[in-house]
C-alpha cells in the first residue's frame, strides 16, 4: 500500500510511505533537508510501523514544535489506519 501525506509545520512538502502489512517498505520525502530525510527513510525501511512511530513521535526541529521525523510518525499512523480500512 502506498500512502501520501502532506506534512504541516516543516520544510518537506510531501511524504510517500509504502507499507507491506505492518512493515515499512520505503519512505520518500519531497523537500526538507535532503540528506536528513533520506537518512530517516533508509533507517526506517524494514522497520515495524509501531516501532518507527514510537521512535519518531515528538522529535522537534529547532524552535518548531514538530519535525520531518515527527511528521513521518503521523503519516505512518494514518497509513496504518488507512490500510486497516
């Protein structure tokens, strides 16, 4: 399943999440800090969705109340719910 998410409050403009059941197959960000978002995507590939959410939720970017990893946790949560529907 492929899920598109529009992040809020960060530099990235879109997050594409590909899931196989409850496992992250791939993550791609459009915009944001290219090296960092590629790194986050590579690190979570193959990880269970719940574990990634637990690790990424609440991370802040400087003075912002959120970050690209935090927004990814929201995207993963929504993608998981959509896949269960």
